[in-house]
């Protein structure tokens, strides 16, 4: 009998688990390596912080998932790819051999050193322990005697907006007024959701204003110190608790050979999702730097991670069958922004959605992802 090829997948996030779900198992002997025992549904993190979702909605057991799929699971952190001998070295000393390697290790929150003292406040919402710490901080804040409490969110992109609105809704449900505890949302560009459509921006501004969120636009943060956020116009915003959501960067994952990476430590992939210069190594999701035919770089989103995983599943099968591989083509299906209180706004498949219908559509998209664990 022909021996199955060893396929090693690093990272059990959106890209990694979608790839496993899409692959035909008979072609490969698959091992998934993830640094934690669970998959995190990151697109629901804001709802966990806001108390609208629970841990069981966010964390999914990877060992159980792999067992159902007939895949081996290793809970460890990959630290070095020795491409010369086709092995991955892990933090706990494991050496894992591969015929094909898929890097799907995602990204972490960005805490740029240009913001003075930022590292004292660098709780990453993508890390389970930090999410727990933020919840503890929120609970302590509720109990504290401080008079004018303020939760500050730095970064007015999708993540920051959704977190601010969920916290506002949570405080309201707890009967805490905006004077007792305010929420500040700070964005360096002139509007929230920079780069989005005018309608989406206006509707989001309106939702924030109605929720009593203080919006600060047009100045960047220069320093965070002694519970004050300093802005480039020399003003400052006092805070009791701060969350920073100003972008993402990939953690360094070393290669034995020289390798070209983006300025966010992403692996540069070609149209077939192959890491440039390495025939049997692929990268998908946030960790992959992919340039479209039009010259734009794909943003780190779950929808891109899942689409890339599906294309790569077909390509890996084609490779073992000596068939040509497909070029990856990203299809933007839309953007939905949660506005808390069972409301959302955005577009999907070219149609605008608002309020309740947008909210349920967003939950459906999420359920379509999590059903792969059932
Ligand atoms: C609050 C929030 C809301 C969002 N909302 C949306 C949305 O509405 N729509 C959308 O499309 N996108 C959204 N995103 C972005 C989306 O979540 C990411 O783009 C997506 O998670 C990327 O998937 P991935 O598989 O590339 O990486 P991840 O999901 O980050 O998974 C990477 C996995 O690799 C593991 N890992 C990392 N390094 C190693 C290592 N060295 N060894 C072993 N394992 C490792 C990690 O533990 C993790 O399990 C949101 C993100 C956040 C934080």
C-alpha cells in the first residue's frame, strides 16, 4: 500500500481547522499542532468581554475535534522550521517530521513601541489568559470606589468599535450610568472604521453616540502613563481600564534557511499559497502575506483565512494526484459590525443589512464556522 504523506499543520485557528474540515483524510497522515488545547472563536471575543457570550461559545476543544476527524493533535508551540531536513521543532523539544507543512499560526495584537510605555498595558484580547485578566479587571472596576470611572479603548477599527459598544451595553444592563463609568474610543484617523463605506461609518458613529461612548478622532496616542492616555495634540484622557486594538502582527517563527517576510512578520505566499521559495510549505490566514492581481494586500480576516484554507485543501489533494494547483481568488462576502443589543450593521453579498436582521446574519455566519466542531 502507498504510504500516506505526512501533512503537518501549525495553528488550529480559523485557517487550520477549516483546512482539516475540508481535506479528504485518505490522502494524508495529518497532525495539528496548536500552542493551546482550544480553538478561539475570535470573531465573538467582544461579546465575551461584554457578557453577551460565554466561554463555551468561544473556546472549542481541539483534541476532541481532531479525534473526530482522524487527525493527531499535539499541544505545543512551534518555534523553528528546519526546512533543510523537513522538521518542525517545538517549545517542549518535540521534533516533527513533515512532507508538507502548512503554517496557519495567525497573528497577535500589535503594541507598537512608538507609544511610550505601551507594554505596561499590553493585554492581548487574542490570548485566553489576558481575556480572563480583563474580566477580573472589569469586575474590580465595578467594585471600586473610584468616582468617575472610564474604560478606554484605543483603536476604532471593527474590533475596538465592537468592544466599546458591548461594554456600553453591559454597563447599561448593570444599571451603571455613563457618568459613573464612561467609555472612550480613541481612533487616530478622522472617523471610526477607517476605510469603510460612508453609510457604515455614519451608522457606527450614531450607535456609539446613542450608547454614550465618547469618541476621540484624528489624533494618535503617544504615551500611556499613570492612568492617562496622551494624544498627539497634547491632550490627555484619564482611564481606569484600557484595551488596545490597533492592529495585528505575527509572532516570529524562525526558518533554518533565509526567508523573506512582510513588515508584520507574515510569510510571503504566491498565488497558490505556497511560501515563496519553498515547494512543500504553505501559509494561510493572518500569517500569510498575499498580494492580489490588483496589487492590494489581503487584510487579516476570518473570511479570508477560511477561503484560503478551502483552496489549499483542494491544492494539497491536487498535488498528491499530480494535478495542477488552483490560484487563490479572494471573494469579499461583506462586513458586518456588531452594535450590541442584538443589533448589527453592514453588507453581505452586496445587500445592506441593519438592526436585528444584520445581527442574526452575523450569528449565522458564526454558527456556520462553529458547526465544524459538532
Ligand atoms: C474581536 C475580533 C473580532 C473579529 N471580527 C471579525 C469579523 O467579524 N470578520 C472577520 O472576517 N474577521 C474578524 N476578526 C479577525 C479574525 O478573527 C482573524 O482574521 C482570524 O482569527 C484569522 O484566522 P487564523 O487561522 O489565520 O489565525 P487565528 O485564528 O489567530 O489562529 C491561529 C492559531 O495558531 C495558534 N498558534 C500561534 N502560534 C503558534 C505556534 N508557534 N505554534 C503552534 N500554534 C500556534 C494560535 O494559538 C491559534 O490557535 C476579528 C478578530 C477579533 C480579535
